[in-house]
C-alpha cells in the first residue's frame, strides 16, 4: 500500500526559513506552491460546498413540503416521495461511477431520510407519540449502514443519533432521577462510540478522521467536567438519596478521565487529547475555588486571578508542546 505523502504546511516552511540559509526567492516559490491554496483546491472546495448546500436544501425542501401540505396529501404520495429520495440517495451511496465525496454525502442523506420515513409512518398510522421509540428504531436501522461504511461523517451522525436516543431513554423510559447516573451513562456511551469505529474487525484499512475523534473527546471531557461540578456543588441535605445515586462513581470517573487524558496525551504526544484534558483539569480547579470561597468578596479576586493564570498556563504549555511534538514527528 502506498504511503500517504506528508503535507507541507506554512509552519514547516517558516521553520525551514528560520533554521536554514534558503534563498528568499526560492522560499517565495515554495510558499506559493505549498502555503497558498491552488486554483484546483478552490474549485474542489466550491464543488463540495455547493454539493452539500444543494443536498441540504433538498432535504429541507422535502421536510417543509411535508409540513405545509401534510393534510392535502394522500398516503401514497407521502411514502412515494420519501421512498424515491431513499432510493436515489442509496444509489448515490453505492455507485462507483461518482466521486467518493458524493458517496459519503449520499449515505448521510439516506440515513436522514430513513428517519423521515419512520416519522411519516408513525404519523400516518399513529404507532405512538413516544419520541424514544422513533429514535430507537431509527438508530437500529442506521447501525448496519454505519458499521459497513467507511465515512467519518456517517459515524458523527450515528453518534448524535445514539446520544439523542440515550437521553430520551433516560428521561422517558428509565426515568432516571439522578443526574450523576445520567452523566455516567452518557460518558460510557461516548467512550464506546470513540473506540468502536477504530476497531479493525470490519474495515482493517479504515482511518477515522481526526474531526470525529476530537468531537467525541470534547463531548467526553465536557460531560466529565460537568459531572465533577455537580459533585462539588451538590449538598446532601438538599437532595434525596435517589438524586445522589452514582455521585461518588461520577467523581471517580471524572478524575480518572481527566488525569488519564493528561497523562496519555503527554505520553503519546496527542496535542488535542492533552489540551482538552488540561482545560478540563483547570476548569475543575476553578470549581473547587468557587466552592471554597463561595460568594465572598475575596473569592471574586481569587476566581479572576486563577482564571487568568489558568488561561495563560494552558496557552503557553499547549503552544510549546505542540511545536516540540510536531518537530519530533
């Protein structure tokens, strides 16, 4: 398999200029070649931007068409329009005659239209007004499409759908009273969604995009930080035992994720993992200071000094590590 050619960035070019005796005219030619977007790149950007906008407008048009003409449409017309959209988008997802980008967008459109079809079916035959049933069925149908796909954007859509289904299950079905248990369920689900597409049992050569990894990592650390905050500010006298279920486990999970993220990011030189975990750690520290000083006048000064120092510390450390690790790689 041919190795992917490493892309030359502006940062690399300026490092070359700084640490070498390269001629200015030659550097300028290199900069125009690698540091500025070419005409072909702009054409590709415009092509895919217009394609995404067109598909988005088409799906929005179908949705508004149904919403406006729902009462005047027969059942046959309703299902025919959505079914035709699914057939066309599914063909675009499977066809080898189109570009890979069109395959990806078509697969995503197919997954969305499946949800539209399920919503139309539920509204037509009144199969239930429970939103959880709709999203669970949608998730089950989309799961095999996602598992066999090699699309980062499809996995991102699947993650959004899975999180929505879980939230609806916690609220409508399980009726979980403790926010701590809810956060534990959400963190566990997002960790699973982060690891699942990186397993090699379906597509050994599939390389998951950094966009998905970073979004999932952000979701995990936002949830972990929120769980830590709920634990810090919760008072047992104001809550029932059911509402405090899982509080200690939530605290332990947050500490393990944040501390482990800092250590793992440092060890593996993954700047995004290291920076997200570091931001979460500094945020947790701010919550502790807020808990200690509460609403005192001295507390406001401490918050400001800590926030300014924490922001400066994060920017300085992450910037230095990013440069050092990039040069080492």
